[in-house]
């Protein structure tokens, strides 16, 4: 989980990006809906077949 947070929230904070790195109401999220639990097996993020949905700026891509 620390690796995932370092790649998202911590890096957004380091770049002073107040609207990035967290999921919260009113924020425009870029996120992946994946099959599997990356906190148990980080490799699910490396295989595109595990990606179920992609959201950019809070909107789902088709």
C-alpha cells in the first residue's frame, strides 16, 4: 500500500497538486477499476487484462 500511495498521493503532494492523489467528493479523479487486490499482489497493475474501467478527470473512458 505504501508503494501505491507513494505513486499517487505522496507524489501529488510533492508537486503541490491539491486536486490530485486522493479520491474525495468534488475532486476529478483519474483512477483504474481493476480485478484483483494490488495491496496483496502489485502485479495485477502490470497486466492490462485486469483493468475493468478507466476514469480520467472523473469521467469513464469507453
